[in-house]
């Protein structure tokens, strides 16, 4: 999938309608997509949610 498809899928799956990620212009595999998604989830859990508590 291309960069735009990855961003749209992240918006949907993570519930982030205003997400504007900066990704390289290339074709992404499902593995690469899952890594990006997991990295975003980990960032949220470690840095954002940690501050909220």
C-alpha cells in the first residue's frame, strides 16, 4: 500500500481522524504497516497516557 493508504488506514484503525503522519513515499508491506501502527500505540502508551495519569 502507498503512503496515503497507510495514513488513511491508521486514521480508521486508531480512531485518529486528524492524523497527519510524515511517511516516506514508497510502497509499504503489511509488516511495515503493523510496525508503524505498533510504534504509534507504544508512543501513546509510554508518553501521552503516562502524562494523563
